[in-house]
C-alpha cells in the first residue's frame, strides 16, 4: 500500500479529507508505499513532465558547460603549445643515437594512429547508417518500433489521460517499456556517432526521445500511467522517405517528393491531434482542470482535418484555452500544407542554409574535397568506384563542394553514404568556402569535368581556374583534375605550384579515349580489357557455361601495385613474372625501376638484363588487394613448398620495413629515396640502351641527314604536308588498293568542337613499330572539319583524307572498308544536350549502315591485278605465302557484319542499339553489354574510374598512359604547347634507344610454335613458354563468342578474357593478348620475317596485328622480296620505294634473350599495301 506524506509538517488533527479540501492551502505530497496510487484522485502529471524537462535541460547544460570549459582550456594552453613545439624540435634534434630516432618514429606512428574514441565513433556511425546490412536492419527496426509505440498510444488513448497501471499485469505497458529501452540504446548510438553533440541534442528525433522515453520509467516507479506527450512518436513518420531511400526503394525525384509530402502531412496531422486530445481531456491548469471535455483521439483527428480544410462544421470544437490557442496557430500551417505549394516554399527557405557550416575534421581520418561538375551521374559513378569493397579499408571522408544545392535524388545518394560523404554549398573560387571545407588539411582535391558539354575548351578553362584558385589558397595541396582537350593540359604547367612530384595529375579524357580506340586498331578488344582493369568491379558468378561466365571472371581483375619481397632481389623480370603467376597466382606486368641516378621509371615487361632491386614496386593484375600482398610476404625459406597461395602470409624470418606502403596508400610519397616519376615518363621507359646490350652490335651506318622520327624519338615523323596532297577523290580511292588499313569515320562540321585526332594517330605512329608495320589511316568525313584538325596531323606519315560522309556507301566502298583492319566511328557533334539518347544518332546510324553492306570478296584483288600490280605480301602464287609457312590466306569479308568496328558512344544506354541480335537489357551496365565485352563499343564514362585509381595509386595512371598513348612525354607536351606540331629530329643513338620498348599485340594459336597448345592446351603452359622463349608476356585472350559450344557454324564475334587461370583450356581460334618486345631484326630484313594477313573479326580473317612465330626459317625470302620492293608508275616516270625509313645498310642486332636456335618473334601478317598507283599517297616522295 502507498501513503501520502507532506513535504512539510502539518497539524496532527488534520485528516486526509481536510488535507485534500480545495478550500484549504495547497499542499504538495509525494507518494509512499503506505497509500494506494489513486487516493483522492491525486494528479501526478508534473512528475512525468519534470522527468523529461530535467533530462533535456540537464543534458543541454552539461554540453554547454563542456564546450565552455574546452574553450577556456584552449585559450589558456595556447601559449604553452608554442613552447612545447619548440621543446619537441630541440629534443628531436638532440637525438643523435639510433634508439632516439626509432623512438621518434614510433611516436609519429602512434600520433597518426586512430584513437579508440574515433574507432568507437566510426563503429557507431556504421551501426546507425544504411550503408551496411546491419545498419539497414537497425534503421528499419527503429522505425518499425516507433510505429509500434505509436500504435500502443492509439490503444491507450481510449483510456483516461492518467490512470493507475500495474507494470507486472499490464501487457501494453510492458511492451512500451521494451520499445523504449531499445530507443534508449539507439539514442546512445546516435549520440556517440554525432559530430556536433549540441546540434544532435536539439534534433527533432532527440526531442521526441526526451518526452517519450523518461515518462515510461516514471510510470513503472509510480505504477501510474500518463498519456502525456507520447503522441510525438508520430513525428517519426517524417523519416519514412529516408527509410525508403536507405533501402533503395525510392530513386526518382517525383517519388521522393511524393512520399516526403505525404509523410510530413500525416505526421503533423497526427501529432497535432494528440496535443488537442491531451489538453481537451485534461483541461487548463489555471482552471484546476475543470473545463475539460471528453474527446476521443479520432475525434480530434477529425477536428483537425475539418479545420485544415477550412470547413469547420462546428460539431466538434475546442473548449479549453490551450486548445483554442493551439488551433489559432495550427490553422495557418494546416492551410499551408493543404495548399501544397506553400510547403515547398517553406522547405526551400528552410533549406537555404542547410548545406552551410564548416567541415569538422576527425583525428586520424583523412578527407578529400571533390568539386567541379557535381551531378547525380558523376557523383554516383565516383562513389561506386571510390568506396568499392575491393579497395580494402578506405578510411577517407569525401567532402563535396558545389555552388548549387543538390536535388532530391542527389541528396538521397548523399544520405545513403552519410558516414563517409558530406556536402557543402559553395565555390572553390571563394577562399572562404575553401576554408570551410578545410582544404589546407585535405589529402587531395579532385576536380570532375562535364564530359558532355558543348564547349570543351570552356569547360577546361573553368577547371583550370579552379586549380589556380585552390593552388593560390594552398600551394601544397595535391590536385587531380579531369581535362577534356589534350592541348589544354599545357596551361596547367603555367601554374607555379603545379608539380608532378607532389602528386598533381591531369587526366585528359580525349587523350585516353582516343588512345584506347587507337590501341583497339592494333589489338581489337584491348580497350575493353584496359578499361576493366582500372575499374573496380565486383565478381559476378555464373554457373552456366556461357561466354559471360569467362568474361565476368576476367572483369573481376583490377590493377594494383605492391612492393616485391626481398626474396626476388637479384632475379630477372621474366623469372619473377613466372614465379608470381605460377606460385602466387599474380600477374606481374611492370615494375618501377630506379636507375643509378635514383630516378624512377616504369618498365613494362623488361628483358632478362633488368635485375630486381630492394624495394622495387611491381604492377600486378589481380582480383583483390589482399591477393597482391603475397608478393610482399613471399619468403623462399617459408613458402617455397606451399602450393596454396592463400597460405602465403607474413612470416617472422624477415623484419619488414614499417615504412613500406601498400598499393592502396591514399597518397603515395617518394619511395626508397627515388623521385616520383611523371605520369608521362615514357622517355625513361626504356629497358636499356641498345648500344650497351651484351651481344648487340652498334649500328655502323646511320643517315643523320634524314629525319624519320620526332625530336624525342617516340613517334614516326615526316615533313609537314599540305592537306591537298593527301586528299582522295572517290574515283582515286576506288583505284587505290587499300588493304589492312584503318578507316576513321568522323562526323563533324565547321562549328563542331575539335576532338583532337592527333591523340588517335600518335599511338598508331609510335616508333616501336617499323615503318612497314604502320597501318595506313584514311579519314572519311567533312573536309571543313578535317581542315581544322589537319594542323596537328600534317607531320604523320601514311595519312589520307576522303572528303565525304560516313553514311555514304559509295565513299565506304571507295576506301575498301571490307579490307580494313579496323573501322573507327567518331563524332564531334554533341549538340543534343537536352536529349541524351540523340547524341549518338550519327555513330549508331553509321555502324548499322556498315553492318548491312554486302561485298564481293574478289574486288580488292581484281582492282590490283587490273593495274598489273600486286602489292608486297599479296602475291598468292608465291610459295612463301602459303599456309605451310604459318600464314593463312587472306579472305575478304562478304558482309559488313564481319568488318571489325569500334564505335564511340557518349550515352552508355545507347549501346543497346549497336547490336540488334544481342539480348542485353536496356538497364544493363555498359561493361556487362555484349558490344563492350567484344570491344566494338567504347564510352568515355569508363574513364571516370581513373579519378579514384589515380588518387589511391598515381602509378596506375602512368602505366595506363604509357600503354595507351604510345609514348607521350612531358617534353613532347611542352613542345606541342609551343608549336602545336611535332618537330623532327635526327636519328641518334639516344633517340633510337627510345624505340626499344614493348608494345601490345595479339598472338594467334592457329599456327607456329604454340599451335600444339592451341588445341586443348593450358593457358599457363602457353604463358610460361612465351615468357621463357620469347620474353612475351601474355595477359588475356580474345575468344570467339561461341567457342565453348563446339558447333560448326559459330558467330564471328569475339569477347575479352582478362588474366585467365593457369588451367584455362585454349582453343585453336583464340587470339592471345601479349606484350611483345621490340624486334630490331624486322626492320632490317624487311620482309624476311614479317608477313601480314588481313585483319579479322571472324575466324577466317587474321589481323595484321595478330602475330605468330613461323615454324621454319626462310632464308631465301630477302632476295625474292627485293625484286618486288620497287614499283614503277606509268612506264617509269617515278619510282616508288617501300619502307624507306629503314637504313639501307645496317647490321642485324641479335638480342641474347633466348636460345640460339629459337626463332625470333615476328609478325605473321602480309605487308599490306597502303598506297597505289595514284599520286595522293606518296611514301617515297612525301614521307621521307
């Protein structure tokens, strides 16, 4: 039983009745266990309300007190901090012994470690976020329990406002108590994860908890229930749209807006009804609660609905003063919500400063600033790659800065990643906004470009201005920016604080896009393979035996870097590469090599002469960053007998250096004393000086008066030519025997923005090709547009122009498109910005037009024979060209569907229109579509992943640029910035040494020394044999789409398989992607070891970039071919000489890289005619 005891003494003669008489003086009682809870109808609402008020204001006071003390402590200790810094500097300087240095290193390492408070805070943030499965379950559970608590309130609203309830007998009170205990725990998680405790304390959700959770505990203590402010749980309905966004149910702007409006309207309606229900059933306190009226909760809901609608029937109305006062103010808000437009205005006004404020850095956690073109597409692509799970632990916070507030879809994306992403409204051109995002303490600043803008030069100028502003505010900040045009990169060099050594990088989209497409002309499908390597893709397992299964297994591979173990020191690159592939299941393709001058350079597949040094950085292809750690942990003593690579862990027999950083180090500093190599450090990418190779002989005769290469020695060069000399009419082109060439269909006009065709031509004119290996390039397009591009193309040999339109079949037949090695379709027109689907209309129409054409397979040969001339390599009567010698006869295509085509797309979704016979869903991602997997489509959007890859490892960009551009260097970029044209240079030992570098090729398995492995052999055996015998590094397969079906009539389409496993079975029709060494002998013996056959998209045509090694020496070929080396025009009016850039008298250089009796790696392709009897194509006169 309970008793009532007065707070102060009163006369003993007073009984309980006199005490409770209203006419007597007011006396306050507290309950005891001697009197029942409902004695004399005593109201205890003040106890419930006091518990909430004390909790709210008490916590607020503690937070303000803590901030005040912290501020005072900071002010008091400001002077002492400077003294401590000076003392620390003196202490470090006095540490001359080794132990002191180690202690200083340990102190610095400890300072950089994440504290336990930060770890707990991050854990709490993950728990309450919707980014992980646990977070999503917790967020949904909290919302569901809030709705459950609201339902319990609806049930209890039918009872009196205040009543006695026994906790041990009332099921609803027990359930409500369990819910509120869970809410209390969730409140603690939110409090721990909050960055600003004060702001968190004043949040709506926090206020809801203050006025709903403490009263439940008071109810248990008093055995009394007060309905009170439990209706505030209805405010949780406002978060309904956020919950659906966390679950990725709401993705469109309209759906988010609809759910937002509905949830706000309903929650406000129910909350206001709860307040009216409370005050009307309780009465006014100053009236001693006598003016109350009995209204059910649903009657109050009805009252507010008719009030908001301005109907007001009058059957139900408020009687209390509090109720009427509340209705006066509520009717204003109700009318606004009913009007539907007013809430949107209120929301805009309320969100005007929503993204203001400043970023608060977290100790032990880095952050980057992302600015520029911030849209839903660019941000989603960036975050998907940056926060990919394969990147291991990404402890980096992303701060977006943009001058336009995000729309609802972008805002939803930010909320889904709110533990690692923050958005602030502002401009990088404003120093105040740069200070708000703490740019001075940021690890890097990334600038995104608008790839679809109508004026690329203006977009580049905007980004350059952003770079200038950021560098002016903080010169040491690392900047990675996207550039659209290649020639605009030179303007970045004008910024004094822009330096490659600090990690600054410019990713030129035009340079890389056209470079990828150009490499596909040499090895079809390479663009797809490289794009997948630097993009983070999750592994998708397919059980069915389809081409998608093998393609997706390769897609899961990415490019990583890791330091090589000391167990590899002293070994040659081929030996290490074989060991990594066979034992560690890693593909090593390049290393960062340090010369005697401590300058680092990237060596791609170097030869046996390169011995591994301590602390060498390797470039690997693997599916996970953890797998690459095997190269660092490998120990010959501990792991030599291990067959399972997963068991290779860090052993204790060797002390690992703590300062070595992995491939995923967010900011790669100088390694082992070497300087960071430039992203374009191709002049250093030479494996050796050819004059110093053991066993090689110096070139004795060298015509220094003839300029055949540019001044850097990286590209073939010829004197500038007027555009009139390379123009072809349709009749002239039809009479020309063009075969094995590259046809570029370009759409553009006099108003179109230049796309920079030089970036396409340069990789095809790299000096690591011999002159006779260069593919002739024929541009088909508007003459007005090509005249504007010609200024950058007039120094390249073997280039012709056919004025016309790529949609004209007559123009396409005139350039023998059925005999080309590759047809490239480009467009400079990007005027349909409003309708993205129409941006690729011209390229799609041209592609479909070519695929529907029909050809006579004898046209090319008949045209040549009608003139009495068959170009070198086309003489089918010669026994040298028979398949016995490793060469498949050339067979021209009869349908356009078999012509190898690569089409550039602006909009990824338009890839569905390229292949009418595929089954790709319109919503399928680009990398999963058949045209992209086959290498017949390329979109610039795949280059977005380079921003993340460059930030985590800037060497990846160096390697990609080296493979793609053919050898562009900073010196060359500076030269092009000065003259906008290549400058010729004399052939010197130094420039000729630059030719000695690897190139990508395709190796055919249908003939040659690898033919025995082509029929059921293992890919691993082929890898080891090619590496040991020819120093060729294989890294992928280009396979027929239906090769796994073993049917007679197979589709001619091929797809890419990246880095197959060792036991992967080969088929004879496979083409192998490989890194081939530069062949010095091919240029001097001219045709004795090099043959070309027609490129193939089908199994019947073999590409001129498809290489095979002949099975027999052909000693008598030079003499027979020399008789065909010169052709006479019109009875000897002028003499045409083929391959005139090669020295006439040179000593063959034999590289000691393989056994003496092993055959040299050679190109199994015919020397295709790239000129004819007409005058516009003149190698002998114009190009030498």
